[in-house]
C-alpha cells in the first residue's frame, strides 16, 4: 500500500497522521493468486474476455496496432474526427 500526500502542509504532522491511521494494518493471511490474462503478440485479430466478480461495471477496450498516420490536410482532419466520433459512440 502507498499513501501519497500532495500540498502545502507540515510533513512531520502528515507523517504522524499516516502512521497513526495505517501502522496497525496487516496484509491478508492468504491473499488470492493474481491471474494474468495477457494477450500475446499476434498478426491476426484476437480477443480476451476477463470476468472478475468484484468489478461492478463492464469495460470494453479496442486497440488498433498500427503505425500512426498523421494527415495534415482538411480531409485528414475530417477522417480523424470521424474516427473519434466512432470511438465515442462505441464507448
């Protein structure tokens, strides 16, 4: 666990507060094993479905693996805006 404090404050006071509130905490005796659902490098289209009973929302991510194509023309701007609109609607 990490505690990050940002701002204009007395560092020794914040340090004592953190110690006061968190020092007695202990980690779980039998922590669950972490499962790696990696997607290996590939040339064809692949997908991965991951289910976690503790997550309360559904997430969808689409990744395009290709070199960046920047088109500085008006047509390029239009194509970029259409792609952004498509991504927003899909989300």
